[in-house]
């Protein structure tokens, strides 16, 4: 017996879909493992050698796959030709719009390594002016590209729908801003726009070793989260999944939040609020402030960890504030407020990807959308 | 642009998979809509008429589809023959093991309607003795079946893995009990065992009008939840998704729970605890007890609603306790503790399926697993 199937099959499967799926399967095998022969790929994917050979021929002619040379064989017979994804065949433009005063961007190779960077100061721009700065940043990066651009990935603050329309990003004054189609029209390239925390959790999954059930919390001017369930990003019924910054934490009051409520998670945990609370504090008083913030995060997350049975929660933000008493208090609070039987082994850790996590997540969106690899 | 694809394609698509998928697509169209011609099905599924005719011929010979007769046409030409799923072709055995003192079971038709019932008193049985009672109950129902049995669906308390092994059900003394394979071996029929709340949310989706993003809370001796995200049930990293009964609620103490912690959701909300608190209370004092329980449910759910961006939460349990001040307090608490912008329109309601919800969910598991319909 296997898992229940997804309910309500909603679209037919055509031979062309199967072909696209199998093409992605070959690319994925090479992307993750590299240096594989056609026979290796057939064995690992379960596809026939004939199918693999046809798909590989197509991928070589598309410039996506290259022959590396022949494997040194220990057994007699014709040595196998090794194949790899041509990781320098394309570059990806990644943009991170989540910082408060600056838009950052990078050129990334197919492994998510950064080869060039650019940034543009926001200077308080909002609305169309802010969009013009996104366009200028992308333009500057595309000019520097030394290989064809596979696509543009963008991590935006706020609520973003599946068509890349930023439904709401108050700091940028965007309400229903069709950023994805603006960029696609301007550059004639595939463009993918998603919420910054959703981009970040994809990066952590592809490059940071996250499980296929993971929650990544981004802690900066605001507090947000990206969720991956069964390897699939969760978007939510109004594309607002992960918007936990304005959930009230605890039943004992708290500071008044910018949103008007009292005791929202951001009042305890956003970096500006945390720096305010830490001002002038030293030693144990400083530790106590960090611990309290960590406890509040644990209180907020306990029902989510319980309901979703998460095995891993990852934090992204300033390491000097988060990694230490704050994180220790979060994990202790989480364990003391959920069933030890299931959540005693929960992992809480900092991202290994540092401040480039959203840029790299933007690249994963393009890799996944254009090549079906991640 | 469409949604990001699920990450990491992990298995090949074969023509036989496409055929199975398309067969389910035809069945699903007939299951939901009934009275359709071959041409209607082709139009609605996007499959060719030739493919639809071949699949329909196969389904008729399997006894799953019947011809109803000819449609009265307003236009000239050959009238179309209408088809339907033969809803009496098979029966399904559904078992609900979630009640404290009795196992209940039913025979259901393919629409989830109950045609016969049986039950067996638990009398404190645990372990293999409890399994023997499950077998006896299934046997009694199978004897009453007037059509071939499509399969056996079981909603069990506790944590159940995807192979139908009950990893932990303390009340029944089951730890790693392979209930699904025991029943399959005994009866030679397809068997599906899942957690009772997971079964219940499937029933609510198929028969109760729940969205494809929904959380169903079962409130009885314990408190549990079943989650459907994008139409797919969530199981969690240790198959313990929805285990929210032992999450601590609030930061102001609470009663000591059977699990040893203080202030778990069950201490406020389980039916025995609620009845204890209500004992001897009348009028406003009674209302206050119900409101407090509802507030605690709202406090526990707020981070989950925020993180998942749920549009609908459904309660299952005794209507006389839940539907009134308790539920009103839950929805008010949820709205006051999350972002009004997104969650102001959240729906909280009682299930429309009453106490048969787990039995009907068990039938959905069989329908979905055996026919690909729901």
C-alpha cells in the first residue's frame, strides 16, 4: 500500500507531459550526481536505454548536457561516455527585494554559485519608482552576463500570487503590482517572482540540506516564514502562507505593534525591536532579552510544529543575535510545549547559506521552473 | 506562468501510469457529475473521443460504469448515450475505531451512503484482543454485503504510518500494530488504515463541501486534527501531523494534563474535561466555561492559520457543546490574533456529516485508493 493519492485528478496526462517529466528526470539525475553514463541514468531513473539516449541527444543539442569523456573501466569492453549538465551553459539573474533600503542582485550559475553582484539603493522609492529600480538592477546584471540568461528569479517582500503579482508589499507601496509580467515584457525572458521567505526555503532545500518538510523563518525588519511540505512549497489559500509576524504570542500582553494589535511576534522578534530592547543591556540582562525573544518564537511555533509534525525549523537573519541564547530558548520552549514523543528530536538551526539565501532561492525558482531540477 | 513544480521528480511516467490516470479522470468525471455522454467526458477531461471510448468500454466490462439510456436531444442527429458510475456495483466496509468504548462499522455505497451498521463493545480490550474485535466487526459487515466489497477503510486513533501500521495508540495498547496487513491477509481485500482525523477531513472534502485547504478538528476524548493542503492530506515527518491535543496553550498556566505538561489544549477542550468544568454550572457561568474553551482553541490555532493561510477550519464533535458560545469565541479569538487583512474572512463551522464522519472518511480512502475518485 502506498500513500493516498492526491484527490481529484484534474488534468489529463499526455505523452508530451511524460516526455517533459522524463527529460527533467534525466536532468535532475545529472544535476545532483554529475559524471553519469547513459546506462547509469537508465538504471537510476528506471527509463529504458533507448529513451535515455534520445533524451540525452536532445539535451546535448539544446546545449544543456555535455560529454565529459570516457570512464576508466576496470572491466573489459567499450568504456562508457560520461555526461554532465553543462553548468556554465546559462546564467541566472537573482534579485532580492527583501531588504529595507537596498535591492540586491546577482548572476548565478546553475549550481547557485554567485559570479557577479549588483545593488541599487532604494532611497525611499515606492510604487512605479521602485519597479524602475528593479528593472535597472536586472538590466545591469544582464549586461554583465557571459552566457545566455536562463531566466530571472525575484524574491519580493509581501504577499505574491502564483502569477508573480505582488498583492501587498506595504513598504514598497505595491498593491497588485504585476512585477513578473512587467519584467518578462521588458526583458523577453522567463521571470519568476515569489515571496522572499518562500524563495529562501527553496534555497535551503536545494543547497542547504533542508528536509522536504521544513519551515524557514526569516527574521529582519519583519518576521516571515517559508514552508516546504513533502518537498512542495506551500502558498496558502490567499498566497499568504508563512505570514506569522502578526500572530499574537502568549496570553500576557506585550508591546503595541505597528499593526495595532498587542504582542505580535514581530514586537518580540523583529531585528529593529530586538535592537531597541537590547540597547544599553550587557551580560545577563542582554541574555535575558534574547532568551525572551526566543521563548516567544517557540510559543508561536509550537502549535505549527505540532499540527504539521515538522522535523526541522531553520532561522535566517543576523547570526550574532539569533544563534546563541535566543535559538537555545526557542528549541527548549518548543520541546516543553509539544509532545516529546514526536518533537523531542526536532532540529532547530541557522541557515548555512548566510545573507545570500534569497538570491540563491530566486535561482532555484528558475532552475525548477525552466529545467525541472533543484 | 504557473506554480513552481513539485521539487525533485522522483519517478518516471510510463504509458501505463498515464492510462491509469486517465481512467481515474473518466471515473472522477462520472462520479462527480453523473449522466454524461462519451462526448461530454471528452470535452470535460480534454481526452480524445477515441481514448474516452476505449476507457469507457474497459470500465463497462469491469462493471464500474453503466449505460443509462439515451439523452433527449433538442437538435437533430443521433442521440447520445448517457453513462454513469454504477454506484451499487460495489460496497465499501468502513470502520471507526476512534470512540472510547465501542468500535463502529458500516457498509457504504460508492456515494458514501450507509446501508448497514454494526458495532462491537470494546470492554477494555487492548492489543491483540482489540485487533480480534476489529476483525470480528469487519467479518460481520462483509457477511451482510449484497455486492462485491471494493475494500475496507479504517479510521484509527493515534499515529498511523503510510503502510497502515498503527505506530502508537495508547488507549488500545497498540505500538507498531500492522493493522492494515492483518486485515488484508485475513480478508484478501484491499485495506486502508489511517488516523481518524485524517479520515474525517477526507470525508469533509468529498461529502461536506470543505475547501482543498482545510483543517478539521476532532474533539472527543482527545483533540486531534486532519489537514488537507492543496487537496492532499498532510501526514507529517513522523506521521503525527494534526497531533495538537498536547500543545500547551497560552502563557498563564492551566490544569495539569495526563501527559504531565500544564495547559495542553486537551485540558481545556477534551469532552471529558469540558464536562467536568461544566458540572453544576448554569446560565452565564456555563457560557463562560464554553467561551474560555473556545478562546483556548483560537489561541492554539492562530499560529497555524497564519502559517498555513487556511481559509476554513471545521469542528467535529458534540454539537450541543461546540456549536454556540464555544465556536463563536474561537472565531473571534482567531480573528483578533491574526492579520485581519488575510484571515478576516476565515470560515469556522461544524461538520455537516455528524458522527458518521470517520466512517465516511474511511470510505473515501477506499474510493480514492481503488478507483482514484473522491
